[in-house]
């Protein structure tokens, strides 16, 4: 089935968000989230400096940093020229700057999708409004990106940032799926029961993602407080947290729901499980393996990045699976 021009734009917006999530995960695990203390510039420059000698600390808005930090609940006295000088890390600077660059396609394609949705609004008004909603979320998350910087990576802000990204993914998947007169649908002799099962899986995946965001915040704090300790020692401390234990245990709920959805699909879908169902089950199994590696062996940075990125991809395909089970309508 060939994609329409609108679907291609919506797909580009969706892919750009997934790329940003992968890059954002790299920023988190490398501790580069404060690589640029200001926003939208970086160390007062449009093009980031490569060494601390290139930074003109007298031109940095230190008082602005302090006021912003105070509103976010941080001690403003901790932000000084000396503290900023000591925090300068060129690798972190450019990692965070690359993260910001990858956010530009998200804004561009989201805006382009919204503009293209004007030609969808009569036949498919929901597509138009969800494209508009996607653009609004992109703008809110861009604003929250600045709050993340000024809050010093405050936990609650980070979780909200990720939750909005998850909502954005679901809205964009719908726009990709429904932006045509003949959207992809699954033929089944028990569509209602199967859709309820996949809907439950979708809720479970979102819930697991939110709990996972809490665990990511915990690992961020461990990275700050255990600078000279091996990451393998984090596991023992994480196991003392109910959030970590809930996240680890809830992964089995995701697996059970995915397997049950697969079984129902095998029983009732015409032709048996298709590519979408296979991708969903494959990602869930891969996530289980990655979870075992982090909980039993070592919290490798690359495993964390892959774990976060695959969670976003899983949300895409579970959402598509659910939308594909929708009943046919005239519009």
C-alpha cells in the first residue's frame, strides 16, 4: 500500500521523534544533560565552544541562571562563574548540542504535518486535530527542555518531559495510520475482544514506561553520587527501591499481555500474526533480555540507551496494532 504525501510527512515527524528519544537517552546516560547551561544558546554561543578558554563567563547571564534555578527549587548560590567553569566538559557540551540539533527536525516536520492536515480536516477532522495536538506537545516539550536545563535535571520535570513524548508518539502514529482513504486494517473474526486485549497492552506499556522514567531518574542520581564507583554496584541500591522492583516485576505483565495478544491473534486474525504483531513480541522479548542484563549483570550505558529507544519503538507498534483493529468508517 503506497503512502500518501501527508502520511510521509507524518512518518518523518514520527521518525524524528524516535531519533530524538535515542539521542536523549545517550545524553542521559553520559551525564551530558547539563552540557549547555543556557538555552537556546550554549555557553552564550550559537555554535558551542570546544574549550573552556573560548567561554566568556562575564557575558553569561549568571543572575538569570540563579533566578531560574531558584524558581525550580535549586539553591541559586551554587551557580557561580567558578562552578560553571568547573562543570565545563567539551564532550558533554557537544553531546547536548547534538541533542538540540536533533530536535529541529521534530519541530519542522510537526509543523509541516499540521499545515498538510488542513487538507485533511473535512474528510478526517480527527487527524487535523491530532496533528494540531502533536504540534502543541512539541512546543510544550521544547519549553520544558529549557526547564529541564534550569532545574538541574529535576526528576519531576524529566518524567513529565518523557510522558509528553509518549503521548506525542501515539498521536503521530494515528496521523500516519489514518492519513489516507484506505488505512491499514487487520481482518479478524473477533476484532472487539482482540482490540480490548491490545488496548490493555497499550495501557500497560505506557504505565511501564512511566515507571521506567522514575528508575532512569534514580540511575541519574546514582551517577552523581557514585562518581568513583562501578555501575555494577548500583544494582544493590536499586533493589532497595519499590519503584525499581515494580518496574522489574511489571515487565512480566508486559510479556504476559504481549503473549496473550499474540495467541488471540493467532486464533482469530485471518492469516495469523503479521509483521506488526511479530515486531511487538520481538521487542518485548528483547526488552526482557536487556532487563535481565541490567538487573543481574551490569548496567551498561549502551544497554540503557537501547532499552529506552526500543521502548519508544514498542509504543509505536502497539499503537499501530490497536489502530489497525478499528472498525471501518465512512470517512
